[in-house]
């Protein structure tokens, strides 16, 4: 034992202070479990609050304001060119983060959850050590532990000639991009997924010439192409270039610029930029935790294996959030945190949710839940779908944002709602209706016969359901007519 090491004993230790971790800790404390939260960051909230969801949405709001002002001339309103103070924007963003972190700290204190700052490492399945910088280490003995250590950006070391170039200030991951140290004149974004496109939207609005490179044949790979199309059209007018089916072979980091070597359809062989953002995904934080000293099992991708009750192969340890698998979304982690805490409290609880919503907070927003056409095709699931264009929505027209649509995917036999996809302003807020419909086993009639306020964007869900029912009715009438005609002919 290290000299001066302190010893703490709790019922539950939660490792990781992100949305899943602090939610699990709060729920456990609420259920009467003596709980400690351990995190290596001084302020709770994890990546989502400090380096992900919240700061990106703050900057995306700034981008939305800038783009709205720029396009207001379409409705007869003209503004002078905006004056952007990056320092003040950064300060406002940090103020938002600090206030939210203080709120989480207050909740933990009120719930009597001990908050220990330091790096945790498991000694065995009953204890872990917390290394605290400048202070005595703490050995925590526990009955149960919940892993909520999250994830980190995936690096691409093979792109660089030497390791030092990876650490160049000219090379950013999502954390560096959100720090908003400066607005480069020319920015290359590697990856056309949701992180890459959200950051492209921000920096383009702030004045950067943004080029996006994506290896696949479509932006937001895996998302239904009809939902991506309106976004791709708008981005093509906001960004300098978008290269699909293109890969970055290497990056040469110079003193003040980076030269990217590209290979793909229509792309130049080299592209010189002032900064590069690498946004090709995230990897789980399951390393350097001492998990090899426990019975926890990790798969080939680094994810901790769990069951529907978030239990791992070690009976004392549970895992939630990004470290436990895809999709890596904060709201999935929050739900899993509640499940894990309730399981430990002896309640009948499990992560059996049918729909996990996903949102890309670009302009326009793209959101979906349940099954997608792409997924249904891959799995051989028979589905049908109906769409309603936002160009026929009174509310979308009054917002001067008609280039969107709502799509409902349903079972053609039972008419049960299986999925909902939307592209347009505030799609991320509207998709919750689809989540509820799928969870409750709703059918098309439930959405079609529910009165939606007029004029609102939510009406597009109602209209898409009505369109599906109308088409089904026409097909039934056609079939009936054909059968009647055949009977007469036989008579």
C-alpha cells in the first residue's frame, strides 16, 4: 500500500462522470445505495458536457444565427455583414459549460454522492485505486462498480511521417475543434459523419473555406440517402468542396500549413490547408483501467461486453455508455445508467428500448429513430414507407425552410410504425414522437388520427401517416376492383 494512501468503503463506485455516469450515481443514491463517483476531470459532465454535445450545440447555435442573418434577404430583410468576436464567442460557450457543470455538481452534493477526482485503476473485482495529482491516493473498496468511462476520438497515425506531427496544433480532433482557438482560413475535414459535418457547419459560418473528404459514396454513411440529400444540397452551397469516394493517403505537416495527399473521384492530388480536423469516429476508453485484474470481458473492438441489464462477465461490475458498445450516444448512456442503478437496487429493469433516436445538428437537422430503409434492406426485413415533403407544410414555408421531408417506415402487414426519419429545422426535437410511437407499438392510424397543432412542423408526421393510409386504401380499392372485374368475366 502506498504511504499515506486513504481507504474508502462504499456500496457502489461509478467510474466516469459523463451523462451516463452521473445519472447512474444520482439514481443509485436516490434508491438508497451509498455511492461514490470517480472521474479524472475536475468538473463533472464528461466529454458530452465539456468536449462534445454541449459545446458543439452552442457553436452550432452561433452558426445558425449567422446563416439566418445571411439568408434573411430572401424574405426582404437585410443585415450588415456580422462582426464576429471569436474570443467573446468562446467565452460565452465556456460560461454555458461552467453553469451546467455547476448544476451537476449541485445535484451530486444534494444526493450525497461523494465526488472523487482522479484516475481510477482496478486492483481486483472488489477494489480500485484512485491516483490524485498532488494528493494522497485513495483505495476504494466496493460491493459493485459501474464502468462509464466513455470514448475518445479515433486517431489516424498512419497518415503522418512521424508521431510528432500528430501533436501539431495544425491537426485537430473534435476536442480541439470545439476549443475554437482560432478560425482558419482553409480547413480540411476528414470524415463526413455527424461530427465532421457539424464542425464543418460551424467553421464555414465563422468564415473558413471548408473542404470535406469522405471515403464512402454519401455523407452520413448508413443514414438513408433520401434524408441526407437536402442536407448535402445545402452544404454544397456553404462549403468550398465535398469529395466523396475519396481517401486521404497522407498529411505533410509544414510550419504553417498542411498538405493533404488525396485519392478519389474528382479530387485534386494535393490540397494545402491551414488546419485539418480528423473526425472519423470514436473508440472506447477500456484501456489502462486495470480491467485485466477483473473478470470483465472486452470484445475485438475494445467494447466491454454487457447483457440487457448492463452486467459484465464480472458479477460485481456493470458497464454503460460508449464503453459498452454502439451507438455512442449520450442519451443511450443516460438510459443505461438508470437501468444499471435499478438492477443493483434489486428492481426489475433492463435496457430493452426499441428505438434510440439519432440527431445530426446541422442545417437542416437530420434525425431518425427505429429501423431505417438501409438497415431493413441489409437485414432482409420487409417494410414499406411513406413520405411527406416539407414544401407542402405551411409552417416550413413560413420559416423559409421548405427543403425537408418526413418519412415513416412501417410493417406492411400490421401497419405498425417501425421507424421515423426527418430532415429539416428542429427535426431533433420532433423525432421524439417517433420514439414514443415505436415504444408503444403504435400503428399508422394512431399517428394519423392524433390531432397535431396547426400550423406546426409536427403536422408533417400526421401527414406522412395519412399519406401511407391513403396509398394503402387506393391499393385495396384497386385490388378489389380487379377481383370484381375478374369475377364478372368468369360469370
